[in-house]
C-alpha cells in the first residue's frame, strides 16, 4: 500500500497478476488482472476509486504526527478516467468528497480541480499543480489520480476492443493486463519546503502537453507526431539536456510501442541511451489515469535509494483521446534536498 513498497516491487520485477475472482472472457477463462490485494472485490465503482485514492493522498501529504500537520493550505488536482462502460457518472464527486474527508486532519483544501482525460489525466494534474505553484496561485499543490479497470462492464468493453492480454478464443497476445492504482505527489516551492522542513529529492523542471491526431482504435497510422511534439516542448528543440532515464505508460499494445519507437528515433538527441526506460505495466498492469504520479513516484524512489541512472529523469503518458503529457525532473543535490 505504500510508495516505497510499490517502487521496490517494480525494481525487483514482481508482477502482481492473477485471476479475477468472477469475470471470465469470451472463451470462458478467468480474466487475468492486476488486483489491489488490500481491497475487497465487493467494493465497486466510484467507492473503489475512493478507497484506492485516499491512502495514497494521505501518504503524499505526510503523517498526522508531522510538525506541519493541519497547517498546510493545499490546492487539490485530481485526474480520473474518461467516460467509459463501468465508470459511474458521479465518480468525481465521490472521490473528491472522500479525499477532503481523509485530508481534513492534515491540511486545508482550498480549491479542487478535476481532470477526466484517461491515461494522461494524472500527468495533466501534475502540470496544473506545477503551474499553480510557479505562478504563486498556491503554496502547496497536491496532484494525483486514480483508476481501476476491474469493473465487469469495463473488462467486457476492453475485450470487445481486443485490448485484454491473453483473452478470448485467440488468446490475444497484444493486449494489456487491466490494473488499478492511485498515486499522489505534493508540490511546493524550495522556500516553502525549507520553511516547513520538508525534504525533496527532485525538482520538477518542466511539464508539457501536446496532442496526437492519429488515434488508437481508428484506421489512421500513428507515427508519433504528438509524442514528438511533447518531447520537444519538454526539453527544447534542440534539447539543452539529455535524459538519463525515462518512465512511461507503454502497456504491450503495438500502437503504443510503435508511437514511442517513431518519436524516440526522431528525438534521439534527447536520450542518453535508447533503451534506458522503464514501463512498469509489466508489474502493475495498465493503471490508466493513475500512471503519471506513479511514474514520478518511481523516479523519486530511485533518487532517494540512489539507483537513479543519472540526474535527469523524465516520463510520458498517452491518452486514447490524444493527450500526450510528460514531465522532466532533475535530481536535487543532498544539500538542496535537506
């Protein structure tokens, strides 16, 4: 349930895949999913998203015993999945109300913004939070997202679109493992971190958003134009830096692999090594809108545990509706981190 344990599991390559307790595919086989083991399968719909989100948000803000507990004034930015079968219409209200309730003893939530854009939603929440802190609109911003593909209606819809790995009569080899997760990150300025004696391992240098017009589930061919544009906004053209390691939400689908392949070749000068990337969907499945903050968490964990490949780390997320959003972070020196 914690960020540190999750990062350690990904680093060790531990895959939490298993059979769904009751959903079967069209061939009568149990769906293979990445189920959160600490949640009862009877918790469904928006309530399940709220149960996933609450502990992640609380962990990001810090323990109730912290000296700053109850003093922080925080703006909340929440990413959620787009409308789809199995997603309730009131999910935003239920998740935000639960977050406000759980965070009340730890901080004062001043305003809330919800972004419902699929895979890129969490990274877009980070972008909005980053802009708010940089502009002085708020001192602290809590950015995060939550998603779960495990609703029966959602799993059936995914299989109808040939997106579930190893499902159906043909044992589909090109889909993904449906997962569920939540991730949150607390952003603030260096000055505020020093005032409240908060440690920070990473500095968020830039966040960029672009759009792909040749979408998955269409007859168009994606050559990575949207992702390439996002890379160039993120790092400049030509880039002033080289990325030592990249984290991404590639999930096994050929569309995503082709997109990244085309974009990374054309932006080769941005990367220290072409194969220096982590795609944690092979461990936690596809976690949809929750991806962005969890990728930032992996970069932060690698920095704190001193196994980061270098000082410049980046990530990107790609929504089926075309949004491409990524961030660039720099490892802070030990003196700065204190």
